């Protein structure tokens, strides 16, 4: 915990400082949600097959980025909202604007289910 997933689409890959974002996001999770640094784990996935509205998928006018942060239960709605806002702010900082590309970014903080388990080897 926390379990973080970042999905992003073309044409963001050349404009996205993934390393800077991930480091800053981990720092925000530690500060806002009282997580331990060594507990922060992020899976980053580049999606080359995304669609926006009725646009042709070959049109490079839209980029999609979604971030999901799974935390153990116990954080207040205020903490979760602060973390979501901080995540969106970091996306704006670490994804450079691109001419002709509209960035659609979304983030959510959710509670991990009671069935959540993990192991380290």
C-alpha cells in the first residue's frame, strides 16, 4: 500500500516526465496520506490504443492520462480529495503542453478492499 497505477496514451509519452512525476507523487502520498516511502509502488502503463469521443484513433489531438491510487481504509474524504487534487496538479507540472493536443487527465483515490493482501520476496 499504496497501490498506484498510471495509464497514459500517445502522444503524451514524449512530453511526460514519468520519473519526476512518480517521485513527486510518492512524496505527496507520504505527506498527505501518511504512507511510508517504501510502501509506495507505482505501475506505469503506456497505452497506444486509446480513443476519444467520435474522433478517429489516428487523430493525435487528444491525450489521456488516468491515475488510480489505492489506499488501505481509514483516510478521510478530505485527505483523499487533497491527494487527488495534488495528483492532478503534478500531472500539469510534469506533462509539457503540446501544440494541437488536448490533455484529458483524471485521478481517483480509492480504498483497497478488505480482501487485499500482498507479499514481498
